C-alpha cells in the first residue's frame, strides 16, 4: 500500500521516457500521451479516495525509516492537489495536438510535458525539504524546455528572464536548506516541525524562514516578486501557458502553506500578519496589471496574481475557515486558469491578434467559445454559485473573524475588477457587428478540453456541500502539526 504514494511521480516519468522514444511518430505519441494522462488521472482519483477515506500513506524508500531515509507523504492535502494536477494535465493532453504545430510537437513537447507533471507531483508528495528543492529543479528544467519551444525572439527574451530569476531563487533555496540542516540536523519536514520549537537559535531560524518565504513567494508570484511572471506566461504556446498558469505558481503557494503551517509557526503573530499585507498588495498590483493592458493573454496572466493573493490571505489569517477557503480556492484556480489560458489561445488563433482593439463580432462565428469565456469569467470572479465564490467566501469570512476588515474590502473590490477585466475580453472581442470578411477557422478538438475543465469547475461550486467536509478536514489537519508529525514519524 505504501508504494502507492510514489506512483503519481513514477507514472508520468515513465510516460515521458516512452513518448520520447516514439517522438518521431507523432500520431502514436499523441495517442500514448492521452492514454497515460487518463491512466494518471484515474490512479490519482483512486489514491485520493483511499487517503480521504482512510489515513495518510507514507512511503519510506529503501526501508529506511523516517527521518533517516527519503520519505513521500500522500496526505489529504497532497492527494487533492495531485488529482487537480492530473485533471489539468489530461485536458492539456487532448488540447495540445490541436494547438501545437507538428514541428513543435516533434521537439519533445510530450516528453517534457510528462516530466513537468512528474516534478509538480513530486513537490506535492515529498516529505523532505531537500527533495522539495530537487523536485522544484525537475519541474523547472522541464519548464525551461517548454518555454523556449519554437524559439521566437520574444520567447528567448522572456525565457532568459524566467531562467535567471528561477536560478537565483534555487540558489537561495538550497542555501536556506543547508543552513536549516546545520541548525536542526535534519531536512525531514516532520522532524523539523518536531525540533524547531526547542531550538534556542530563534533568530537564525527566523532568518531561514524569511529566505524560504522569498523562494516560495518568487515561485508563487507574490508582491513584489511577480514582475517576471506575466509576460513569461504569455510567450509560449497556449497549452504551455495553461500548464504554467495552472501549476507552477500553485507549487509556490502549496510550499508556503505546508512550510508555514507545519514548521515555522512559532512567531505566527509576526509572520502571518506580514503574509496578510503582502496578500493585500498582491491583490492590488495584480488587478492593476490586468486592467492596464489590451493584450488578451496578458489580462489572463495578470489575473494569476490576485488569485495567489486570495490564497495568501487565507494562509495569513490561518483559522479554520480561511485555510479551508485557501485549499478550496487553490483547487478551483488551478482548473479555471488552465481553461482561461486555453480559451484566450483559441481567441488569438481565430482573431489573428492579441490586441482587443482589433477584435470584435467573434460571437457570430464562434458562439460556443464566447459563452465558455462568459461562464469562465463568472467562475473566476466568484459569482454565486460557482466555485470561485465558495473559496473567496470562506477566506473573507475567516479574515472578518480576525478583524482584517481593510483587506476584506480590498478583496471584494478586487473580485469586481477581476470580473470586469475578463468581461472586457468578452465585450470587445465577441460583441459587435458580424465581420463579413472574416474567414472562419476550425476550432475542432480545442473546445472539448475547455468545456471539460469548466464543467468540473461548475461542479465544484454546485457540489460544494459534498466537497466541503473533505476540505474542512484538510484545514483541521493543517492547523494541528502533530497529526502530520505522528503520521510520518509514527510516534
């Protein structure tokens, strides 16, 4: 049973090797990609069903007991996000053949796609801080290959910025882990959580915590470290943008949630108050960016930032409702961001431009695409009864309970502006007179994966009554570090 914990990492790794071998045969590679993605999704759902209805699965590799060996921990939080990762991956696997030119597919896109999923899943499942760094590097190496796929001038410029920023954060990450090991003598997360309260060198530990937060905040695109992200996420192919927007920043959010609810909880009044105000600034500057551009890709990329701000607010408040809201919102945002990046990819393809001022009347030629965008805007902004509303409501209720009223007001205003920023695409791109000169382009194969993601997002909102008990139990689990420690160290 314990070996199940590593399969979400091994399956995509194995799939990546297989599709690399078949790379020259595009048709076979596409079929294998779809097959392995569906199998990965089915298995992740099975793993989540076991964990959410039972107990945490802990794999001690090589039979070395924790904390001495490498440990993988499939707990309720990790498996929920792994399932969401595989939902996004499956949609991207079916979308990619219709989005990518065959020449780009043959540049080992599908192999790097699976390696990215393997690295992301490993980051969620590892119980070891050093291996969190290792899996960060795995997913980043795959993302480096994906962001330069095609090799355009703009891609190379943005990818250089992307690589340099992530290399800097990786150096800081491994340095912080080394310092933490020198103080505590371990990199196992459960044992760090156990020992950290008894160490007298609290100043050093606080400094290490700040360094780790800098690393995770850079990955998550929090204020003021978000400047590298928006354009880097718009230059690749839409399927790559969907993967990046849905998964990469969420690894940073997950890491903050895990590390600062499990390990660095001894100065909560200081650290988490700081998180709340960083969240507020992230909300403000993210939505300003989304409102300041007429580039449809940039509008969606900038909307990644306020979403991270909402999740960060829940982590900063750190009570039952707020943490439940952050977990729910994390799942919701991964799905809807992937759908939105795919939608704008199709819009740019059919319109032939990213500039809203040069679009109009697309609803006459592509009505299904237009209404999918309309629904996605409502979901993203948190209009009842969609999934965005449930997550935001819980986060803001938790914030009100902690008397963070100013940030609550900022969150409410930001939600309205998020709705406006995406509706701007619908109004300017789809409304207007029918363009008689427009040559309708085929969107065959692109609409299905988008509709799949939006349907799941709608189901999350409508079925919140059935999903919330599991999310609430995850929040209870996160707020009591002893449960995690006992599960891993078996004390």
